[in-house]
């Protein structure tokens, strides 16, 4: 199904890439592109053409594991192995098995970035018990806001998701960080922030991370909050809350041979600025700019302006 084993840049793996949350993160993508239970207006990957809550087995589990082993055996700085990528990772029923097998080949901690929508199912909560860190997103405290910002599958109710997050908090011995994506005029009103604060307090996470629309979103109506607005909300939310800072690690040597191939693999997963690409590839700025410009001329990627920054992204 996948040609990952033959590729110099495996299609199931991206990075290590700089993450504002996790340092150098080796991303693991175990889903077909945009397989998700939500169609968030801010998604950097674009619209979800059809939301789903059906769990399936995607791709060859052993091939994915082999690609991970190949990367972790090489001398790269990796702070986390992170399940993320093209959609909601808990939709793949192989997630638990993959996490447990990863732990037999490396002691690098495993993180799962999830929208939390499938935690209502005991088998999904059990799958995540093997991880070291789970980062659920929670952008809404009411169904009305949930539907505006996350555009969920019709069967999903935010009250059920919140209840399942509380249950998972009781069952999970690892760390939980809650991410809140804030969109101007959608979920940033004082009343909604107070509701979110109460809900998140009941979950007792180790951290609360405030984010906003820093990459080109699925919908132009998804606009970012400025720094002052984020600071105001951080103060309201309280002591465990932080604004996700810009990444500041130094570049490291690239994990893959072709700069152009590496750029294509990175921007397929998320739009990237030239500085993102330089940090992620560990190459000199001139080399990265030259390779990116060549890909633009070849029609393989394009440049999109967003919030005074230029992002490289693939053509649809």
C-alpha cells in the first residue's frame, strides 16, 4: 500500500522536525491524508472532505515500525516520537500495537496528538495508556462553539468528549497537556473562556497550551489572536497555562539525502516558512531557498501569504 520502504524519505515518517511543543519531534503519520473526525476551520492541512468516526487498520504496521527503527538507530536528536500528521491518529486501530512495539526498540518517549473525539470509546482510551504524553485538543466548552470551530462528525457531542477526557485522566498514568486553539471572534469571548477554564480545571492536566492560527488555515475566516489577547487569556486561565513559544533550537544535520525531497515531505504535512525548513533540514539558508525556489518553478509547491509570513505548501 505504501512505498515507504523504497523511499529515501519514508512516507509514514517526517522529521525530526522542530515542534513548538515537543522540541525535535519524529512525526509518525498512520493515516491517509485528511482522515479525521473533525473539519476544523483553522486546520493547516485544509478541509476534511468527509469526516469519519470509523476506526480501521491503515497501511502495513511492520513497515511503519521498520521505518521508525531505521531513523531512531541513526544519530539524530529526537525528543519525542509523535503520532500526528494527516488526521486523527486514534482512527487507526493499530495505534496501541505500534506504541508498544516502539517501546521495545527505543526509550525515546512517545507522544500522541489527538482531537480527543474518540476517547468516548474504552478501546481508544486503552490504546493511549501505552503513551508517555497525550495532548488532546479542546477548543470548545459548548456544542454551539464546537460546531462553529471544529465542524465535527454529526454523531459527536462535546459534552461526551469532555466526560471521556475526565475518565481518561483517571485511567492514564502519563502526562496530559491540553491544547486550546483560539480563533478570533469564534471561541475567544470572555464568557467562553471562563467556561473553558472550568472544564479544563476539572481535567487537571499538567499543562494548558494556548495556540492560535499561525499557519494558513482551511478557512480564511479563521483569524489569529494577537499577543496581547493571548496574554489576557493566559492570565484568566491561570498558572498551568502557557502560550506556545516559537521554536528556538539550533539546526541539526538532515536525516535525508535530497533537500528537495525533504522539503516536499515536510510541506505535505504542514505549510512551512523558510525558517521552518532551515531548522527542520539543518541546511544552510542558501541551499534551502534554492531548493524551494526550484520546486516552485517546477510547479510542485507554491507560496502562500498568511499573517505577514510566506508559507510553502503543496498544490492540491
